[in-house]
C-alpha cells in the first residue's frame, strides 16, 4: 500500500511539483512573479506589461515549472 499526499489545497499541490512552481499576482502598478524552486530562496520577478509576463511564464514553463495566476493578474 502506497501513501499518497493529500492535495487539499493549492499550496500543497504546487509544492509537490519536482521542478518547482511560480505564482503570478498583481503588485502595485505591475505584476510580480514569485518563483519557488526546491532548495532555493524564492525569486521575485517584477513585470510592467502583460507581454513581459507572458514571455516569463513561457520561459518558466519551458524550464518545467508549474504556474498559477492569482486573482486574474
């Protein structure tokens, strides 16, 4: 019998991603992307335009990270 983690909330689900994850959220007049990689401190990237955010999201996804957009950012 294997023991599977309980994914009862978003934070638990994202933390289980082996390559890490990122969260996109509004911050001030722009958008912040908080990148969580296992064994590394959180990296925050600030973007001013939606085009810049989309480029960064694609780059992070290509690196194997899973993303979440918070609150319609």
